[in-house]
C-alpha cells in the first residue's frame, strides 16, 4: 500500500507511528488511515525533522500557528546548515586546488575577511588553554568554519633568533561570530586582515618556523612595495601530505 519494505513497517510500528491490528493468522492489517499517516510522517522527514520530532508532530493539530512556527524554525535551521555546507564545499575546492599547484611561488594580494580567534598557547606554553577551555570548545564545535592556526608576531622577524615562536589558536570568520551564541569574550581576539599577501607552501613542521623559509615572502613583499603589519596567520591545509612529514599550509600576511 505504501511501497515500504517489511523492515521499515516493523520499525515504524516499534516507534509508535501506528498501532497495527493483527489477524488471527498473524498477518498485520492496515487501514487507509495508516497509509495516510505514514505518508504524512515521511513528508515531515523530507522537511528534515528527526524521527522523534515527526512522530510527535503527527499527533498535534497541523493547521495551527504552533505547527507553522515549527516549520519556520526548521527552515531557519536548514538555511544555516546550508551555509555551513557551503563553507565545507569551499574548503574542499581550496584543497583540490592545493593538490594541483606548485607551492611556494603563488604570491597574491587579496582582501581577506577578518577573523576572530582564541589562543590555545602562548608560543609553546599551552597553559593558557586551560584558562580559555570553554571558549576554545565553542570554537572547535563549529567544525565547518573553524580552523586551527598559528599566529606569529611579525616583530619576531627583527630578532636575532633563527626560529619564530608561533602561538596556536582556533579561529573562525569574524562574520560568523553570532554562531558562538553567548560566550566569554575575554579570551577572544579580533584579527583585522583586509589587504594581505597570501601564498601556499609545503614544508616540514621544523622548517616552517625557520626564518629563512620566509625569505621568498619577504623578498616578494619588499619588491612590490608592501610593509608587514603586526601579526601573520598560518592556516593548515594538508598534514604530512607526502608521507615524509611535509605539511601544506597557507600563509596570510597583512600588509600596508
């Protein structure tokens, strides 16, 4: 009557979608109303409601303001899920692009959207993560849009040390801050990106903090008349991509 397999019928009976009458010979007996109920249930599933929500809503009056509000809330939820899926698709497109490029020479100047971030470390000191644990968790839960990244104070390029000391952060686009809900802003920092030099490179983690590995970037910046601002952000792409410990990363250097 509904085209459903026996396993689905048994499952729907189990969750209380309908109460089946059994004949003396053991066969189930369904009425046309049962079929209508199943079709209405599957319609609610099509709207993206969970099984539990759909079963509950079937037993409510459906020509009411409450039912309409339920549909509107579901539309709101799906709209934002769609936005998160678009972020994932964008990330996949970028990843595919990285696989088909020669890293280390694709310098470009881009208008990069601002980010907000929370520190998971101060250099190699990860004790700050304990102080901001709840906020970090909020960021990490936004899996589709959050990134683990490293932030480097550009003043470190002026020191005599051969290596930089990046701090580890969790970052999201500043435009998506609303997804965090109500949270403690004490530990959150705003990174004004705007005009940035962006390029990709493939290095081991040991190499990626050596100043010498940024020489091409600094030479390109100087040759084109730019000056670095306070902080640089490095976003991970692929980790250990070639099986030899090399990571693909995106370097974002704000400039003026």
